[in-house]
């Protein structure tokens, strides 16, 4: 990709462009400058250049999986969440094994072999419950890839089971856990977390789970939910935490930034992030995270057209077909795309569509 930018760019942007063209690392001040930049096309150029440094092929991937929420009961009461129900609520549930099996059968009928399994912080579900479920899943579906839980769920399971973090992850792995989603990161800045999720683990608590998972050989993703109360400096602090841990462990396979959806939450004063802001943050994430290969477009929150445009702002992956999604849809966001639709969107943007697994190995075509 060409590194040529318009002659009207600022000296700082020109210097950042030179750093990116040389494959170099930008500083936090550079990232802050990019977040304040109104020259969206130039940001897209920088992000595309970094994307092709990490992923040279003109290919965009996605995976066929299903997001199953085993329970909506949660005691953590995050203000940004419209999905949870407190213990005792008549709308609370815990799925049975048979109910989860039925959902997996539907997934396999669509050609999918990965289950994204997440839920709330249920006070009565200890590690033995998860071990029994994971073993039942792997016994019935030996080729199933179990992409499950989140850092906050694992911290919760450890506390409720009176185990340390290392032993908790070892036992979950032995029962069948294959990889861990990056959910629960929100913004990795304790000021923000104290406002939007005061009962959830700290920044260091989230990082500790990922560090230990990577140490034990589990690959994970990382996310960033923006658009609540964070500042640009706290967005950069989040990106720095991910980049620093990736330098240390190399365990993150992908980064997924997505925008907060305020409907039906306890943060109704928040406004929906504009498409322009989303693309700017996506592009800056790609440029800053020079050690993370894959960046995912969030069509689930932005819709198919912006998801498609994201492929020109650093994204090389369209995520999942999302045969089921309950958390974001509870906040009023209900975009849906199937296997054929994702393939067509990717091809219409001028890319080659490919199916992948959780570790981004190519497994087929749409």
C-alpha cells in the first residue's frame, strides 16, 4: 500500500506516517493526535498500511459459530449491560445440557464447529458445574472448539470455588476449554471501570487472567468497548495495556473494538457512537497495535455497510456469523448476517472471503 498522504497533512501526521511506513511503533502522544484528527481518509490509509504489514493477503476472514449465553443471572450489575438479571428474577435462567446440545446441533447444521459460550456471574455456579458441562460437550462433539467464558467470568469462578487463577484455568483447560474471548475488558482504566462496572475486576485483574491463560498456552482475543465515559487518553491507556501484554506473551490473536449500545442500560445519557468515531478508533487501534495480527470489524453494532467500510480502516476480519446473539441485542442492536451474506459483502468490497477457525487458520470458503 502507498504511504503517500495529501500535502495538507500536519507535520505530526506526516511524521507518524513515516514511522508507520518504516514499520515502526507510534507513541502514546501520536495515538492521541490521531484520535483528534479529522482527516479520516488519511487515517484509513495509515491503518490499511499497517494492516498489510501484519496480514499481507488481500483476504478477509470470518468464522461460523454461535454465541450461547448459558445464564443471564449475574450479581455484578454492570451499568452498561441490559442483559443481566439478578438472582431470583423470574426472567433469570440457566440452560440445561440438552438445551445447549440443541443449539450446537443447529450450529453444526450450518457448518460451524465453534461454540462461543459466555454468561453472567451466577453466584451458585462453581468450577465443577463448568467442568461437567465442558466434558459433556466434548464427549458429545469431539471436534467442537470451545471458545468460552471471559476474564471476568474466570475471576468469578475462581473466587466462588476458592481457587487461585492458575488452578482454575488448568482445570477448565483439562475439561475442554480451547480458547478465551476478550470480553469484559470494556476500557482498561480503573476510573472508567469504577463508574460503569464498579463490582467487576480491576484492569490488572483482567490482564492477570489473560497473562495466565497465555502462559498456559491458551490463545485469546482482546476487546475494547468505547463510548461510555472514557477520555481519549483512557482509550490509549487501554491500547497500551494490550500492546504491552502482547509484547510479553504474544497470546492475543485478534483485537475487537466495538461501540457501546446505550438502550435499556443504566447509562441512558450516553449517545450512540457515530460511524465516523467508530472508524477513527478502529484505524487508530490498527496503527497503534503493531504486534497484533488481526483486527475485527464490528458489524454487529455498526451494521453491514459500516462493517464493510471498516475493511478500509484496518480490519481484516468480519468476526462471526453470530447465529445467536443476546447481549448486544438486549441493548437495542439487532443486526444479523449469515454465511452467504458475509461472503457477498466481503467480495463486493474487493476482497477474497475465507472461513477461518479461532486461531485464524483458513478452513474453507463461503
